[in-house]
């Protein structure tokens, strides 16, 4: 695909990447190992009550860690877990709820509102931030607070948000120890970094190829439900924020009950789409459905399918997330956009 930008030209980093987002991605395997070591220091006080449900309160880059936590533990957690992106919390929250309150800045308006409601309902609360009003309120109310390292954009601090949440549930004995799984994950990330980093030329770099595929198109990402649902959401959010572009996601099997109907006519808008299937073939129950949808879509436009790497859900989820982050930054370069600034988001926040 012809574009105005050569993704193998190192000068584009100086031209379009003012705060070197690509270098943050290069360092992501180290972020994960550092975050995991840091999280080992977490020692929350024992829970006062039996836990019947878990709620993660957060927005944006902070909440995606909650999605990943939820989807990683679907087959293990004995109690339901939800992610709450709102000013208000559900009515069911009570003294048998564990509320994990996540705001990287500690100043997120919606999260602080939800936190105050969780306080009123006497939920078991643990907070996570770099400081701000959330830390102050936690200290004031004698709530265990996990201090996160400063210096990152929330969407670039994923490792420092996810691993403390995971380790907190381990320390509270709500899930089993993950040391072996995480060690395998770190080894996989180091390998993948060598395949997707900037110095690897486009013809050998899957992340750059995907960025080219998405260029001047609307990425449409279809995936299994379960742990890959959070991966798809992360891809969309990163394309939105880093690439300053639209993206669409949907999951099997729900897609077959609505969205498939949109592929019944040869509509010209299909030319503006680039369809990617992120599919775990171990989900045998949707294999037939995936094949059927692919056959339908191929009548209108080309598609591509990727399968996750690794053996365990944690490896598969974070490795595919890592790929999507690279894709979003390379796509930003193709659009000649700086991946770091998010002026529209900041403008809207300033008007509240």
C-alpha cells in the first residue's frame, strides 16, 4: 500500500512522535516486570466481610486494566466482577462488595464520584493512583491505597495498572498465585518486542503491515468473547487516542444475532472498511460461526485473521494487546499524527 510516510524511516519519530511513544512501547516488557515486582509489595488489610462481588471503578486507560482483570479471571473467580465506567455505582454494591478504585491521576471526576458512593455503601475499598484527590480521600478514610509510579500517560501505564489489581486479588486469596504464568508472559513479550519494534523493516514487521492495512480505512475488529473482548476494546481505544482515527469492534457469538445482517448488500461503504479477525481457535464453539461470517464478508472485501500467541489466557491477552499498541502508533505515523497529545479529550474535560 502506498502512503506518504515510510514506516522504516527513523526521521518520522522526530517528526511525529514528540514524546517518543514508540520508545515507551519498546520498554513495555520492562514495564511489566517492574510493575509485577512493585505489586509484590502490596499488603492489603484482611477483608472484614465475605466478598459476594467485585467492582472496578475507573475510566479510560485506568478502566481497561479492570476489563483485562475481569476477562483473565472468567474461569477462576468464584464471584462476579464488573467494570463500572460512570459517576454512579449499581444498587447492589454493599458491605460484601470489594471495590477496586482505579484512577492513574487520582483526579478522575467520574471515579471520585463512584468512590464516594462506595464509601457511603460501606464497601470494602482499595484504591490505586499516583496521588491526587483519590489518595487524599483514601488516607482520610483509612482506606488501603496502592501508590502507582508517576511519569506515564494513563494509556501508557497499562502494566502499572493491571499487575497491582491482579496481585491484590492474589494477596486477598480470591485467586491463585500467578508467578509461573507471569514468568512465561515476560519471556513471550521479550520475543515479540524483537519482532514488532521500530527497527524491524515493514516486510518483516506484522505491526507495521497491519497499520498499513488500516491506513485510510475504518478498522473493524471481530473477536471471540471472553478474554479477547478486552483486547478488542484496547485496540479500539488505542487507535482512537494514538492514531486519532475511528475503529469498530464486535464479538462472537453476539455478532451473529445482529451485525451479520449488515453484510447482505453490496454497499459502497464496505470499501472504507478493513476487517480483522482476532480469534482464539481453542474456542471451538465459535469456529463454525467464524468461518460462516468470513465467507459472507469475503463477498464484499478482503479480511485477515490473527490467532493469539502463548498457551494461557494471560499470555494471549497481553501479547495481543502489545501488538495493538504498536499498530496504533505506526498508524499515527501514517496519518502524520503525534500519538501522545489528546487535545479534544483535554478540551472536553476542561469544560466540566
